[in-house]
C-alpha cells in the first residue's frame, strides 16, 4: 500500500509542476498539498509496519 501512495504522490508532483509552468497556481498548490499528504501517509504506514514487525519478533 505505501508503494501506491508514493506512486500517486509522484503523479501529483508532476501535475503540480506542469500546472505551475502553465501558470495555474491554485491547481499546483492543491496538487502539492495532496502529494504532501500522500507522502506523509506512506511514511506513517511504513513506520507503523516496522514497529509492529519488531513487536511480533520479540
């Protein structure tokens, strides 16, 4: 699941860059906010997964 979130974050970053180059600041800002959210969600899921894996190991 984190891989999908990172993929969608990269797609949103590309959309944001293209929108910024074309002068659509609002669209670029919204896309970057979504990408930021997806990246942090992926980080949280990975950290929780690592913690649970360490707990199961003990």
